[in-house]
């Protein structure tokens, strides 16, 4: 089944009060692991990759692999550029048939962020490609991820409204106390701010830094307009731990065998997020 624009998945989720999980993938094996779970749970999913993954596979290579794989799965899925860092990268992903792109200029001045995203929507929308922007700065927890700013800055509802109107983005990532990486202490999400942001903008909202968020907080955030939840660090940590445990134990020194076990370890994490976002059964 071909990839669909991310906006199709998010509009359904936003209207029905669930969220679509967006999973970091970096090769054929991780893509297949996500798609198998999505197929079995009948869940919409988003495959996302970006600057952190492109040194392994370029946007063109990533797109070619993803499009070859999705044809074998009856799954409603989008292929998303996460935290794109340049217009050239956006254009490379459009050429590779990504169905959603994000240019993250959230750490730059607001006017520069808006102007850059306006250019992206002008470029992507004629091809039916969804555009995600970010207002405020979602920081990162320690050094576990390269995503996010050095310091967090919460989203301002008035700025968010102006941003969406000026840029025409289809989805908006917001900063409400969330951060990228595995939390060293429980996040304190500002639900009152999230409610004001939902009321201020007419597009689905995105929660970056899903890994480690308590289930009750996640469900409350979804009830207040979050329609996409990004999951990266939890997946990466699970795969790394599986590989390290096998190698240190002296088992599965043959790398393909070790990767097979690691992908099996990754599957329950994907399943958990499809269930906790209430996306299972919604494909």
C-alpha cells in the first residue's frame, strides 16, 4: 500500500481523539519491524528519519528502501522528514517521495522561522506533501540525542497562531515542557498551555520527545489536541541494549543473528506506543 500524506493520518486522529505514533527508523530492518506491528494491530504509523539517520542512508536511499517495503504491507503510513535542517534536505526528501517534511528552524528568530516554513509549504503543497513546523524550542535531555535546542522555550499561543497563518503548515510541534531523549526525571507538561495552543491554532499538534512520558500524561495531552507523538530514543535504546547484551554475553556474535534478536526486542516497544496512543485498530 503506498504511503499517504501525513495530514490524512493526523486529521483523522485529531477528529477522533487519538494520536498517530511516529517512529524513528534508520534502515530496512527497523522499517520492517514497525510495519509488521502496524499491520498486526491495524494501526496507522509514521516512519520518520532525519539528519541523524542520513549519514547511514541518504534521503534518496531511505526513500527507495521505504517505498519498496511499504508495497508489501496493508498499512496506512506516512514517510516523514523529522527535524530537517536545511531547504536542500527538504528538497532531497521531496525528490525521494517523502509524504511529509519538517524544517526545524525553531531555535532561530521567529520571523526567520516563519519565512523559511512559508517557502517549504510553497514547495511541498503542490505535491500533496504535508509540512510540519515547530514553535517554541523542544530541548533535549542530556546528550542522549542530537535533536532539540540547548535550552527549552515554551510555545506562545499568540505566536503559534501567527505562525500557522503565515506559514500554512499542516501540523505544529509545540513545547509544553517536553524534551527529546529519556527523561532523567518525570516531565512536567503544561496542560493549561497546551489547551490554549489547541484553541489558538486550527491544525493538529505534535508532541516531540514521547519516550518516557507517563501514560496518563500522554493520554491527557492527546485529549487536548496532540495528534502525533514522536518516539525515537526508546527505540534506539532498546536496540542498542539488545545488541550489547548479546555481544557481552558471548551470544550471537554473527551480526545478522544479533540484529534479528534486536528487532524482536524493538517490536514490543512499537506495539506499546500503538496501544497507548489509541491508534491500534484505526488503520
